[in-house]
């Protein structure tokens, strides 16, 4: 049992160990946002990997029909297509547990990312696991704390693991709140992960992970 749990944690950590971010040219990237940690494996996440793109503009949320990440939104929320991973004696496969031989442990990955562009981007998208900034981006300086609300399906969620940069900084409290002290200027990459039990047929666990991008300029 301990060995199986360790395998699952290792698989989940491999997701959190990499970054996902939307750069200033509206390109969705995967790899290491910090070039010092880069292994040269950065890549663009293509349209066929994306499930939905939602735009918040002037207080209204709408889905972008062509799933193209666009400029001009106060905030963007991008959901990736769900993916299964199963550990077997002959390697980890990108398949559900019921489609492989000799499965050891498996999980479903549900990933998303939000980028907030300005002080009007504080509205909830209400889509799975989500990080919301409670203070205004324009008022945050290097060394300040970003106050975050962690929600799952629009409800504040306690016990969600939150990471900033290359380390876990804590879990959300009873009201879904967690603070992150901003260590440097530029585009911030704050991640959260929340695990639920799977159906036991296709996967043992469902791992929801989400990223929040905000740019700190002062």
C-alpha cells in the first residue's frame, strides 16, 4: 500500500514540478518559467490539447468559440483536455487503468490556468479548481503578500496544496484562503493541486491542478 501511494504521489508531483503559463504574446507554454531551472523542454500547448478558453471582459464571462487565447481580456481561464496516466511494470502510459495490462496505480489529470491582466480580473470563472486574487494586482509590490481564494466548483475549498515557484508554501484554510509572498517582479506562477478519489476502473485518483498567472511590475 505504501509503495502504491508513493507511486501516485510521484506521478502527481511530476505535474506540479513543471510550470504552465500564458506569456505576453498570448501563447500557452509548458515547461519551466524560470530559465535557470530549464531543461530545454519548454513547448507550446497546442489548440488540440485545450478543452475550453473563457474570457472575462467588462464583467462578462464568455467562451471563445475557436479556443484561441486572445488579447483584450481582463482575465483568461483555459482548461486542458482530461488525461489519464497509469503506472505499469513496463512504464507509465498515457491511458486509463482499464486499457492497459498489469496496472499498478493510475490517476486522471485535470489541468487549468488563469491569467489576470488587470484589476478587473477578479471575477470567478466557476470552473473546477480555481485560484482567485483578492487584492488588486496594481497594488502588489515585490515582498507583498498576494491574498488568494481557492475554490472548487465556485465554492471555497480547504486543504488544497498551493505552490509558488519551486516549493509548496501551504494549504488553504477553512475559508479557502492562503497567502503567497511575492519574491520577485515579473510574471508570477502560483499553482494549486487537489486530489479526489477515482472510480477505481479508469483511475484510482483524480488530480485537479490549476495555475494562476499575474504580472507584478513594481
